[in-house]
C-alpha cells in the first residue's frame, strides 16, 4: 500500500512539473509572438550583413497571404522551445533530485550546466560564423545576365530562410551535446576512452554523414558542423578519461 501510494505521489508530482513546464512555454510563446518582429530582425541579420556589400538591392519576399503570419507563429514556437528548455531541465532536476544521493547530485550538476552551454555555443557558431559564409557561398552562383541576357538572382522567401536558420540552430545545438552523451555513456559503463580511441575512424564517418543529413547540401555548413564535432569528439575522449580517473580514485 505504501509503495502504491508512493508511486501515485510520484506520478502526481511528475504531472505537476510537466504542467508547470507547459505553462512556462506557453507564456514564453505568447511573449515571443508580441516580439516576433524583433526576433525576425535578429535572425535575418546574418543575411542582411552578408548581402550589404552587394550592389544588388536585396529583400525577403513572401508568396502567400498567410505566410508571414505562419512564420511569426513558427518564430514564437521556436523561441519558446529554445528559452523553455532550461526550465524543463530545472523541472526534471527538481523531480529526480530528492531520490539521489549527495554524490549523485554532485555528479549530475555538470551535465545540467554543460547541456545548455554547449547548445548555446553551437547556436552561436551557426549564427555568427557558418551562416554568413554559407549565404555568401550561395550568392556566388548569381549571374548578371551579360552573357545570355537572363540574370540569375536570389529572391529569398521569408519562410524558407527562417526555417533554414532555425533548423540549423537546432541541428548545431543538439549535435554539440555529443560530449554530454558520450560522458554519460562512459559513466554508466557502456563505453570507455579506449573504445572511443579504437573506433575513432568510424565516428569520423558517422559525424560527416550526420553533418550531410542535418545541413543543406553545401560544403560550408557541412564542414562547419563536422569540424566542431570532430573537436568535441576528441574533447569527449579527454573528459571520459577524467571521469574514469575520478571513478578509479573513488573506488581505491
């Protein structure tokens, strides 16, 4: 009876924390919609800066009456998930923390800090470095029309551009969780540093394949994702070694 009551109380608490998380995300969504135009201007800035040196007058277009409205909803949902993720992590931590020992809590806190930090680093790399280079790369295929009289010029759609940069931010942010994932697997004994070293060549192939799937079919964004992941993989090996050393010291 006590076990059943404890199980029900845990389910009740879990439901309560899920509801709180959804309420927070809904509030952020509504606030984000109010400031959707500001968010739009922020995400369009890499494109604006990349094309400002061009002599061609640039603009973003939409071809359906509802496209801008739907785009603003997407922006608001994107921002709500992005800013709401730390809140969800905090609610998960508050749910599981009472059942953990002190040393287990101490071991999990670095992961809770590293997860949003690495996501932010990945988002900053795509926003400030990769996206401007990719835009200039794509614009290099424009023609003036002096040869055949029919120029090729970019008329980017609002929805397509914003969908691309939002997808890349999530792709880079989630991919940058690689050290957290590998370290957790090492902590529970599924892998170790020797395993990661021996299978480095396989992971390199997997990383480039993932970069090709998660990014547009151009070398700039693919390399821009693959190279940081390769660096993070090497750093993961070092972090796993540190985890193994700490574990050996505790068992000694």
